[in-house]
C-alpha cells in the first residue's frame, strides 16, 4: 500500500514536468500530421499559429511574411481581438519595429 511517506521527494514536480513534455510532443505530432495532410497554405499557417498561441499561453500571436515586390512585411496570420483588422491595415518596412528588425537582421529577439 502506498502512502504519502512512500512518495519520493520531488516526484510530483517531476511528474508535472513529464506530463508537460508529453503534451508538447503530442502538439508536435499533431502539427507534423497537419503539415503532411493540409494542402491549403493559409489554413495550415492559421492552424499552426493557433496551436502555437495555445502552447505558449499567449493572448495574441501573428505571422508576417515578406512581400517580395515591395520588400515589406505583411501580416499573414494575426490571432487576437483585432486580428482581422490588423491583417488588412498594417504593413511594416524592413527594419521597422521589432518584426522588421528581426526580418532585416535574421536574428531573433527575446523581449
């Protein structure tokens, strides 16, 4: 019979870490399956960003792509209360703001 005395120190913490890791691996598996099955790029990007938003427990997230003709960043995916509005209104120049700086330098920023 198991009692609280039989529990190893830190076992609950380790179990929580392992459960979190299993959740992360399940998410990776779902994304991989989706990539292999989804033919619509827009839907694929929306779904991946939705999963990323959930995994990161974020209030909002966005994905910007480079418009090769204008050399500007365009919101492809914007998940927030004003996401659809942002997608139609905002374009960023290379070097403008955080996203523009990251796009120009190719170096990530932790904020």
